C-alpha cells in the first residue's frame, strides 16, 4: 500500500466505491478515505451517505463532468500544498465512464503521484459472471442515444471476434436491444446484467432473437442500470460463403433501401435460400466498406 506520509506533494487517490452492496468496499479504501484531507466526489450527497455508513467525517466537494476542467487547477494547487485527496464516483471505479480523466492527465504532467486502488467495477463484475470469453474484450461505455449512432456502432462491431461491453439505462434498453436484433445475427448471444450486487441481481444470457421477449415478459426485467455484453463474432476470415452473383445483386439493391439485416432477410426469402451464410457474407463486405 502506498503510504500517505513521507511526501513532498499531496497524493491523488483513486478510490472505488460499492456498485450496490455496501459490503463490497475494501479495507484499504476505508483507510484512505479516513486519512485523506479532502474527498472530491461526483455527487456529494451520494458520497456523504456512503461515508456516514462508516462514521467517516470529511470535507467533500463536487467534481463532475460539468466542472472537472474548472476544478482541476484548484485541486492540483491543493495537491502541491501537500494536501492528500481522494477521488470517488457515485459507484464503482472512478474514470470508468465517470469523471477524472482530465484531472489524472494534468496530475501526471506535473509529477503528482496518482494512486489507483482496486475495487468494484460493474463491467468486470458482469463479465466475470457472463459466461462469455474474457481473455479479450472491449468496453465502449454507454450506447449513443440516437438510433442512427447506435446502428453505426453495431455495424462496426458486427465482426469483432471478442466480447463487447456497453452500459445502458433502463429507459433506453428496449430500443437498444431492438437495434441489436435488427443489426446482428439473431443467433448471437447477449448478456443483460442488471442490479449487480443488489437483492434483485440478474445476469441473463440469451440469443439476441429472444431478448425482447424476455424483457417484455416481466416489467421488472427492464428496471435498473444495465451492463450489456455482446458475444464476439464466431465466423472466420477465410469463410467460403459461395454466394451466387444473382443473390449478391439482389442484396446490394435492397441494402441501399433498408438495414443490413432486413436486406438479408428479404434476399433470402426472394431466392429461397438459408440466410445464415448470406448474413455472414453481408457482414464481411459491410466490414470492408
């Protein structure tokens, strides 16, 4: 453990906090929070509630996406005065889709020690319980709010061979999984992890064609913040698709008027062929555009 003492400047401690279950905070995190001079927090109300559970009384100031650049100079000035500061977010590990990047970057420029603590992180928790490959994965934060941008990202990852992880909010989850179903192969596995570490925790693994029905089967399935994991593409770069030219021509005409998946479905219906191989071929050429 990096000691707070014996220093010429203050240290910035990156302190993860529970994502739901208060018992998940580490002893080291509590020790740091008790001993620093100041805590900077995404939402001071959330952090003060957390601190009160452990009888910790500290000065807490707000530090969020809208004031990070303005507050960074003030915080660095305090660190230069040998004031030790802890950065926390509302839940999980700071900087992971939360404020802090600009501050840490500026601290590095002026040789101020940044001490990251290990701890709770929603995306890692979900991945470890997902049943999906964990040796390679990518995290892309929250899905875009606009459909056109969600569709663009889904097309970009359509042939990604490893697990892709997103965050999503409950009020957008239906639109997002609908887009996944429309863009990706219906046989692709999706994991929806919600209410992690809480009483009603759920980690559901389904084929993308079945996700919408599952969400609609119980309104509770749509509640809570989601970690959404998409299985990597299982095809191979050297797949022999063997698609006849007449089928390709039909697909290319339809693709200019509708989504990739719709074009595949219509082409398969017109030519009375199986759509699985056609879909893989369509993905391969779409990825090269």
